[in-house]
């Protein structure tokens, strides 16, 4: 028995020695400590593209017009693609270091409705709007008014006030309506393309039904908004529904309709955005690059600093709106990426805040990463998309797997 025990112990020791020798001869697992604290996009800050969008970061191809102008979205440019002068950027509170202020940029999705805030400073506040009316005096009328007329209105700026007048004759057809000509927006509506309409709406009679009509005859696309709060109500109702418009002809219209008389209300912040476009700034991070280790499979954290526009740089003083939501994305491609939306109410015009997204990515030899930044929420399609502007700075990408 003792001999057998000795033989078993010898065999066990030999086996262990062989395993140790085999492991020592193989390739050791890479040390992840070399990745700690390395910013994989150190050479791709936003300041590198303030004059050339082709260097590193770029806008998605579908938001660049055939003539090369960015007339749906702008990064440090206006609707015509011309460079803009950023103002109100002296406040850098919260940014990681002083040099980050050189990195501040404006990212904006433009409103396709000129002067959707009805401000007199931008020409006729009621341009392209018209009521149905006739010589008998029935129908509807519209006026431009400041907030003092409506006690529940946000008193900064102007709005559109409409009133439906009782039917005095049978000469005027039902229903009464106020109409906006969609064919006169900045971007001529394209047949078959999709658009989202949003606005703030207030009616004095909270119990009455209101209908909104998109497009023109012969097919009517009518939606009703029957849930109201005291004061202004968003249409569509917050972000639980969408008001998608599919352009069907060159004379598309938007109408507010009433099927009863003696009703009036207010509309403000009227905006339209094309919603079949990916409003993203993107960067492809290569597998290998001088000055850093190669990409490895694992979890990455992509962060960007955001700040709301200063009050002096947005509506009603400018024909611009603060973004209501923003989003970040990371993946191997847009379709295979993880996108995270953020409610922009977490941002203030006085301070910067860093927002981040973390995602595990299975990197193979030669694979690259693609990063996305948007001044809108791209997670919910037309239900979360809106126009708006936001300030961005200092993007970072770190490998955080251990």
C-alpha cells in the first residue's frame, strides 16, 4: 500500500510539473494595466474639425445636401453651411481643464419653419399662416401677440393667437381652420419623405376637441389632441406619441381645425424636422494607432461634455431652440451600435455636465469602433426626435474592463 501511495504521489507531482511547464511556455494574457488612463481619442477633439469636418469627426452623409451645404444640421455652421461665431461661451465651469474651452462647439438641428417662435424681429410673425374667412366676417382670424394677453403664457416672447368666428351664413364651409403652408418652409418638402411636427398649444375652453390636419386632399391625416393641462400643452403629448408627416405633394398644409364656433387659442414654438435622417456626428476609431495600444475586446466608456445654450443665444432672441434631449452612441457601426438618450433638463446654461455611455464590444483583430454624438434623442425615432441646439466639448473614450 505504501508503494502504491508513493507511486501516486510521484505521478501527481509529474502531472503538476508538466502543467506548469506547459502554461509557462504559452502566451501570457495581456496586462490590462497598460490601458488604464488612456484616452483612445486624444487626437480627435472637436477643435480639430472647427474648420474641416473631414478631419476625424464627420457628419452623416444623409444630412449633407447635394450642394455640400448642411441645411438640416450644423456643426459650427448655420443653415447655409457658413461658419458661425459662438457667443456666450466664456463660462467654462465644470470642464476638465482650461484648454477644453478651445474645444467648445455648437451642434444644432435646424427648425424647418422660419420664425417658429412668432417673433417680430425675424420678419412677419404670421408669414405663411392664413385663416379661412370671407366677406361675411365668419371663419377665423389670426393675430400676433406677446405673453401679456394670455396670463398662462410664458411671458417672454410672442405667440400666434387665433380665433374662430361664428358662422353667419352658409357661404363658408365647415370646419373653420387656420392653415400653414408647408411648401414655404426652409427645406422644400420632398415627396415621400417623413417629417415630424411639434408645437406648444393652449386653448381657453379646455373641454373642447381640437383637430390637427396634415397634408392635403384627397386623403386627410387628422389627429386629435384631447388631453390638456392648465397652460400650454405639447403636441404631440410629450414624447409618448408622434406627429409624423409623409409629404404627399408639393402643396402640403398643416391645419388647426375647430368643429364648433366661438373658440380661440394660442400656438407657439412651432417646429418641423425631417425624421428619416440620422442626425449624428460620428468618428471611426481605428484598431491601431501610434501612441496607444491596439483596441481590445471589452467595455468602453464614451463621454462628451454638454451645456445648454445661453438664454441670449436661443429663442426668442434668436431663431433657435435649446435641445430637449441629446444622445450618445458607440458600436462597430450605426445599425449595430448602442445609443443612449439623455433628457437635456439635466443641463443648464451656466454649467457643463459630462454624459457617458458604456458598452461591451467584441473587438477582433483589425476591427474599429464608431462613436456618435447627436443634439437630439435618436433612440425613439420620430417619437423622441426634435430640433434644437446644444454646446458640446471634450469627447473622451476609455477602456474600462479589468
